[in-house]
């Protein structure tokens, strides 16, 4: 279990806007810190996985709780 240093609840936001918000937030975090991203959009989950691959971040965990995804990303 990973403890997040910061949490972003983007359940009411979709598409590329979430990717931009997540990228900006991760860039401001220190290396090794963990971001928890909460979303209900399956496409956002896929986009964040691509972001991690492209930017060198580590997608530590994906948890589905009902219709809500929690993604843990290490900078």
C-alpha cells in the first residue's frame, strides 16, 4: 500500500484536461512522491497510463471501487 503525498479528485473533469492537470501537478512534485488521482472516466485511466509511459512516471496501482478509479502515480 502506498501513501499519497497529494490527491487530485478529477471525477467531474474528463478528456485531455485531466492529463494536463495531472502532468502539471506531477511536475511540481518532488521525485519519489506519490500522486493519487481519482476519476470515474475509463478513458482518463488509459490516458494517465500513456502519460506515465511517455514522461517516465510509474503507475503504481489502479483500484476500481464501483465506478471510481483510484490511480497512484510515483514521480
